[in-house]
C-alpha cells in the first residue's frame, strides 16, 4: 500500500463551547476514499472546511505529502478541489460561464472544449448556455460537480455530493468516484447515505467521537 499523502493527527474542534471532535486522527493515501459520517451537528462540514483551509478553528497537526500544512498550504490547495454543500453558482450565469469563472478563480487554464466535455460527462450537454436559475436543483448540483473534471486535483473534498441527485445520478457519481480512485485519486466526502460497497471506502463516524 502506498504511504499516506494526507495526514491528520490529534484534531480537536469546538463550536459554541461544544466539542465537535477530539483526538481525531486519520490518513489518506492514493487510491483511497474516506467517508465522514455522523448525525447532523456532529462536525462533518466543520471538518471538511478545516481540511480545505476555510477554517482555522481547530487544534492538531495537518500534513500534506509529509510536510506541515503551515509550510505546504500552497501546494495543498493546488492539488485539492473542494465542493461545499451549496451549489456555489452565479444563478444568472450559464453553466459554461460558471465553469469559466471557476477555472479562472483557481488559476486553471481550460479551453471551452474541456468545459463542454465536463458538462457532457455530468449529463448537461445541451444546457451549456441556459442560465443556472432556469435549471433544476439536481442540474445545478451537476454543474457544481462538473468543476471536478475541469481540474487535475489529486484530492476531492466533497460535502454531501449526492444532495438533490436522484438514484440514477447517485450511481453515476459513484462511478466517477470509482474512476478517480482507480486513477490514483483520493476522495474525502460526507454523506448521510452509505456508499456502494464496491467503492471500498473507509468510514469515520464522528458521532462515535
């Protein structure tokens, strides 16, 4: 088995004087999927935001490729892609325009051909120029997911990626996760539903911490 690329040791975080998790340690290596489970309020989103560098309300050690995040955060952010619980879209813009904006924000140079390919992969061929406000909640979620295919990230951090997605769509997303894993990618995600056993995901239940 390959050595750990992401290492999290002795993580502690609290909110409103309530401990969310303590002494939480885990690691992630190439080709691994880790699901963060637990009831509402257990700290799942808080943990992902910490790992994505969006929150500093924690104690503990984070390392990426053997180096402390304090000294390696730039490389970490270049090699990861975080999708939050919300769609994160400009509603008046089209899927094409949103992905152009997203790529520019991340400093990723992507030709429209690649963006069209990403939208086709998530089932939005023919909707490239529709304003996102005219799309269903599930279609908006797919626009958000298309961002993953416009990057070359080694780690996907996904907060509830199945939200607003029907059963067929869930199976599609799981197939994308499997493809990414097979290619050596890493996935850290939250989900209230169990993943397919075929993904071979490890699970951390924050409700048990």
